[in-house]
C-alpha cells in the first residue's frame, strides 16, 4: 500500500489509468509470472494507477483465492510507484469479502462494481455500497453501469459516505452525468472524483472533459501504451491535431472492430497484448476468443496507430 491518499494521487493523472488483463497459462490457471510482467511493464510505460482484477482483468472469472494472489502480485509489481486499486463485486457479503482480501493484499483502494444480477432500487444500492465502504479502511470508487445506475440524489448520498471518493461512469448518459456532477458540487463540500469508464474511453473523453471529467480508464494501454500515453498527453496539452488523428485513424477503427463481437471489450484487448509479444493466454468462459480475421484486423489497426505516432514526430 502506498502512503499518499488515493484521491490526491488519482486527481493529478500523470498518465492513463491502467486496467491490466489477467494472464492465464496453457492449462487455464492464473499465470502470476506473466501477470507480474504485464503490470510492471505498464507501470514503467507511464501508467498513473493500476486497477487490478477489474472488468478488463476478468474479475467475474476469478476465484477469491486467485483474486487474492493477483492483487498481491500487482502490488508487488507496482512497488509503490503508483496506487493499486482492486475490484470488488457480487452481492454485499461477497463484495465485502473481496474488499477485505484486497486490503490484506496491500491494495490502495477499491473499484466497487455492480451487484450481481438483481435490479435494485436506489435505497438498496446506497445501502450496498455503504456496507462495502464500511468493511475496510480502503477508499472506494463506485462503478455506475448495467444494473447499478444512480439518480443524482443517490450519488450525493454516496459522496457523503465515509470512504467513498468517486464515481466511475460506464453508462454514457451525459445528461445524467451533468446532473450528478452539478448535484454533488452543490451539496457536498470537497472534491469528488469522476471517471469515464466506458469501453475504449478515449473515444468519448472529449465529451466527458466538457463535463469536467478528466479521469478515464484505458484498456488500449494494455497493448499499445505508447499510443494511449500519446493520446493522454495530447488531450491534456491541447494538441487537438494529434487527438483528432488518433481518434480518426486508430480509436474509431478499434471501436468499430470491438463492436463486431460480444465480450470483445476484454477478448480483443487480450488478443492485442498477445500480438504485442506477451502471451497472457485466452479469455475464460463465458467470454470467447476473437475470430482469426478479427485478430488480423486488430494487428492492422495497431500498426496504423503506431504509424500515426511516427508521423507526428
């Protein structure tokens, strides 16, 4: 665990937020050595934080024991250079269990994912996340998506809860996000963090920045860190030309390819990591591997992205 408060460290993003894939060996078991290499390379490439065992890391497919080992390895690989945030989810009891495992493993914070399956009312959702936040001393970022969609009033309640420091939005309703930001700003003193958590968030980050949301997750950083970092720096530095070139020539084609298969937000990213030379294995069921043709197209998109970086030098 790093010593500086998580919110302060995340609020000054020196690079993209890194959501590593979880590596599996040929027999399907977790490959901790490869996972360690993947995380370490990401930190050395300029990630501002490591979000271990979250959506891109197939949290849903990991046993508690595997989760514990992966978070520990991520903490070891980060070596305190950047904070490590771990996923926590399912029903309240299991989410609390994962939260406590993450704390014991040395994580700096939690990404609280939607509860399993049920569509709950606002009162129940608020109670769920408050119990997760109360279970450990770790700061919590709540993930809005799927069956966990909040009213502005509920997010105000989350922001007033000890231990909850932010909201990651994977829904993409900008009207709702504007009302959430406005309500929290009006009613809760202090800084509350917001994250763009849509798949391939770079594609929508210009819109989120207009709402004041500057933090975003980057799955692309897993397999093309130089492209992700260049985009991040161009966005922060006001290099509109490079931002547009990367959106048009790399991110849009990648997003369109990602839309060709269910679960490609994870499977295609993992294929990209393999294409770049690190064998992180295949995805676990119920996800499935991209087709051979889609992997070939992915290789072409990645090559095009790096060519754009060369042209910009």
